[in-house]
């Protein structure tokens, strides 16, 4: 997947989450088949989680608002004109 600036963050998050779950199921299958020792399984899960770090980042942190991009954060209004 190659998102563009127009790609909704929710769509990308869903895609990344689906891929992570797919990889996790594959990993579990390898452990069940004996390709991964039971005591090593947790380490493999941690390594996989690091590859899919975006799954743990809230979507609101994925987006840079226009005012932040331009270096001028919007100040809260205090009723002054």
C-alpha cells in the first residue's frame, strides 16, 4: 500500500491492522507446527509488533494539521477581537 496525502488515515490504519493480524496468525501457525519453540514465541510477537508500530499509534497522531505544518499553531480563542 502506498497512501497519498488524500488517503484517509482510517483506511490506512485498517489496512495496517489487517496486515498485522494476518502476520500474527501466520506466526501462531508456525508455533503450532513446531517451527517456533513455545518459549521463543513471545520474542517473535514482540519483533512483529515493532514492524507494525503504527497499530499502536492513535489515528489522531497520524495527521498534521495545516496550521501545524506551516508552523503556526492555532491559539484558543479568549473572546478578544
